[in-house]
C-alpha cells in the first residue's frame, strides 16, 4: 500500500526572471520571464506524488486566477488539494531574479496571506482526519510560528513523524520554539546560520552547533559543496554531483527534502536516504521547472547511480 503524506505550507505562484548575459547590478538587464505554480511545500508535494505517494496538500489561497492555476497544477500532479480559499485576497507570490548560470541574485516573497493559516484551522474536522490518516506530516516555514508549533504538537500527539522545510533565513527562526520535536529538518547553510548565529569554516562544524540547539535529524545543503546529514548523533557528508548544465536552481532544496523523505518513509536511514534526495535535486536543477516534469521512481534510480557514497564524519 502506498504511504500517505500530508503537506501544509506554501502553494503559490513563482515568477522567475533570468538574465541573458553577465549580470549588471543597478542596471537594466536583458533576459526572459517565466512563471509557474510553486512554493516549498507544494514543490515537495509534487515531487512526492511523482514518486508514487498519496499526497494531500493544505494551504491558504486567494480567490484569483493565480489560485486557480495552483489548483489546476495540484490536480495535474495527482495531489489531493485542500486549500483554504480567501475570496477577497490574492494568492501569495515569489519573484526571483536569476543569473545566466542559474544561480539566484535576489528574490521577493509576497506571502502575507499565509498569516491567515491560524492554529484554530487545525481543529476543523477534515483537517483532524487528514492528520490521523497520514503516515508523515510535512510543513514549511511559510506558516506562522504559532501554527507551526500547533502542527508539530498535533503530529507528536498522534505519534506521526513530522518534517520541515526551512524556506529562508528570515522564516526558519519560526521553528525555534519546537525545533527539538521536529523529526527531519531541511535547510541550507544560510538558514542554519540564522538558527545558530554561527558560521563554521568547515562542514564538520555544523553537527555540534545543530545538536546544541536541539536538532536531532537534519540535512544542511551548501550549494555545490558537501552537504551534511545529521541523524541521532551520527553525522555524514555527501558531495552532490555537479550537473553539466544548470537550468534553474529553484526547487532544488524542496526536491532534496522530498527525495530524502520518500526514502526514509520507505525504510532507509537518513544517512542513506539523503543520497536519494541528492539525486532528486540533481534532476531538478537540470529542468527549467521547480519540479522536474520527467521525474519517476525509475529516473530517480538512474540518477542515484551518479551520487557518491556518504562520508562518515563521526
């Protein structure tokens, strides 16, 4: 039987402008414009659905054409889409400017609507039933701090594993009050720095800092450098394979979280599961979309062959 996953968090519109030549700060840059449904939770949900899981998505959404576009994308991905629709408000958006090589220059997140996902919405009957019937709860830090704490508390009360995607340095701090009760945390180095207030020189400096603030299991990505996976006191590093061509880095962290969780929920330990997440991320950066439109379990297994073994730190 396929495992069932509940995802709560960002599902909005991603707008990305890509600079065609060398970046000229403070000036007009020739480029191209592209938009598609996105959001940390939504990207992860679509990856998980493509990998064969039954996925339910809960998120706030505006009563506008963009909200309808997100809903259509959820349906196309095979997601059980359960939005809270605010008819008089606009669907959130994420607007990014990307360099020719695919790396992010700057982004603007217009996410005010997510503050209306308040804790009391978790007491709605169908939401309670969704929590009870799922094998894993995944959320992202687009949601308010008090709602995040309520999600974690509800998952713990039901003995459901709970995972989180950090989203950004500004938003990851919302996880602090319940950080010790999150089973799996996915963040990049800038987000880890926002949580710990420190920046170690080497990869092996992260595990003690994360342990110090109560984090038990986490994956810290560092761009093209070695990532770190921390699991119950054991730490490993992994060098991501370097893609020949990087179409767009948007969604890579979300796909890494989805690929890793897919392997974890299928029985692999985090230290091995992170290889599956790395393979999913490698496939994502080769696509102009935030979710590789060709992703399947078979394609992921092919990409896995290119991912090196982990290196044990301690």
